[in-house]
C-alpha cells in the first residue's frame, strides 16, 4: 500500500512540473540537513537523488560561499572601509575557489605584480587556482591569472567610486550594471558579486532583493522545463 501511494504521488508530481520542482527543493534540502546532522546514508529514498549529485538549494550553504562569508565578510562586516570589503569580494569571486581565497587572505593593499607572481608560483606546484564549477573568461593571449589581475587592478583603482555608485543606485540591478562595465566580467560573474554584497552593509538593504535576479543559462534552461514555450 505504501509503495502504491509513493507511485501515485510520483505520477502526480510528474503531471505538474511546478509541483515536481518544489518536491525536489524540499527533498534536496532534507538530504543536506540529514547529512549535516551526521545521519548515515541513504539520506533519501529518491533513486535519482541517491545516484546523482545536485547543488545545495540555498546558495549560502555552498562550501565556497560559506568560506567567503565566514572568513572575509563577517570579520569585516562593520569595518569603516567598505570599499576594501567590496574589493575583497570581487577578488574572491574572480577565482571562485576557496583555497585560493585562503592563500591570498584579506587584501588591504593591492600589488598586481606581487600577487600575480604568487599565484603563478602556486600554480606551478600543481595547486588549483580557479573554480572547476564554471568557466571564467580571460584576455586572449595571456594567462588567465594575469588577465584577472589586470581587471582587479582596475577595480582596485575604482573601488571607492564603485562603492559610491552602488550607494547611489541602491538596487541590485544598478550594482549589477556597474560591474558589467569592466572587461571579462559578464552577467554570471557580476551577479555573483551582487549576490555576495547583498549580505554586507553595501547592498544589505537593496529594495529589489525579492523582485530581481539575473537568470543564468542553467536557470533559464530549468524555467523552460517548468514552463515550456
């Protein structure tokens, strides 16, 4: 009887993509909670969720984001120099790999050549520098490390101006558009900056937190599965 009930529930979800989507959200988060509590496998009876890996439902529970929050944002949340915090968030997400963030630490003064040399030397040891979760573009003809350091040099020079503009615009979408003005910072990366800064004093009170988002390729693909056109 129990299995027949499960089959009927599964069929009902498949007939309604939105219901299926919210089922996945709840079941995936239950897996996280059980795993965090130290419960043994299996954390779910769903064979798909048992077999395949899915990201956390909540971005703030992502390991890299948790590291950023704990080691860079929270310790400097109340600092007077919010432009410096903004810059460190941008540095972290340009590489998007928490061991690189740990290696660089909280930067209080930017020295392009020194930082670039340190990262190149680290790469020679076989250490990973960039995230493997997605592709980060760089300038053609130079190493990605050098390309990113060039962009960061511009952001460093403009950090106070960027902070002022974000304060004037006040919204997430306005901040997003500011970051898009910089080379090799596309919509995906700009939205990463904005989403992190939403958990700081810089964009913590943005009025469009619950009304605006940049839908990336994965989000658009998922929406089309829920609402095919």
